[in-house]
C-alpha cells in the first residue's frame, strides 16, 4: 500500500448502485473505503450501523475505515469490528475514556483511530499518541458531506505530524472534509497520509478521472 492513501467516502456515493460505485472506485485505485456512521446525537445526521457495514463487506476486499460519529462509541465498536471494520475511528469528544477504548480496539484486532473536531486542539492527543494507529483531523464540522475545507486544519495536520514523528512514527494521519484537487497537495505537504474524498469523487462528472488526478497530485508531493 502506498505511503499516502486515498479513501473515497461512501457517504457521498449513490446507494441505489452501491456495488457498482464500490467497483468503480476500487478499479480507479482506492486504497481503502471510508464509512461514516452517524447517530443523530453526536452529529445532526443519521447514516448506517454494523448491519450495513457487514453487507458492504461482501462487496470488496478493500480495507474498511469506519468513522464513528456517535456518542458512547465503546458500546458499539465490537459490533463494527465483527461486521468487517479494519480501522475504527471514534471521536475524542464522544467518550471520557479514550485511552481505554484505543487499547480495546487493538485488543479486538482493529487499527485504533481517534478523531478531533475543528474546535479541539491537538494538545488533547498528547497523552494518547502511543495508543493510536491513526489520528483523524476533521477539516469540516462533522455530520454532512460537501462542506468547505477549513484552512486551520493544515496547521493542525502539521502539529499532529510533529507529535507522530516524535513519539509514534507508524501512526497514520487522516484528514476528512472538503478534500479535492484544490487542496490535496497542501494536505499531504502538511502531513496527511490518509486522505478522505467524498463529493469530490462521487460528485464528479468522471469519478475515476477525479481519483486519478488526486493520485497524480499526491504523487507529485510524495517523492
């Protein structure tokens, strides 16, 4: 797998043809699939739970990067893992026991991820960094696709990169929200190693061509 990965977000896909959509981005070079689970409490939107993840798991062998935008994620991570999640990311803001939950995710065989919202400083990760396999910097307010990229996220990516380099160099740095051809190079330069792209892929006139252009831009930065 390349050092910088591109993961289309299925939140923006057409679920009337979800098998076709997955095959399309898989053929176009997706390194993983990003699945957003929302509970209507942590964020003002609903999406899918473990049942849908399990059904989608039958359609591809690509890694599933499950992003839990739900309160009390500790109650549900086992079900998502059993459904086929390879990476499970919960939000720092959603549980008072992040350290324990990161350890539990590793125990059940998932890559352990933690995400921070735009208003959460990266300093909140200092006491958790060694327990993380992936850190997610939200570059929009979570809950809906198609939002504009928050430029401050680039500063946070650089801060996370410094923390990872010093104390956990194998940890991936993920950025999610508003990623497309206008900013993907800057996100990689700032430290992102996993880029989530939703509407910029599935909303494009030619999604495979959009993915190829994003990969070209990534590769122009990663020498």
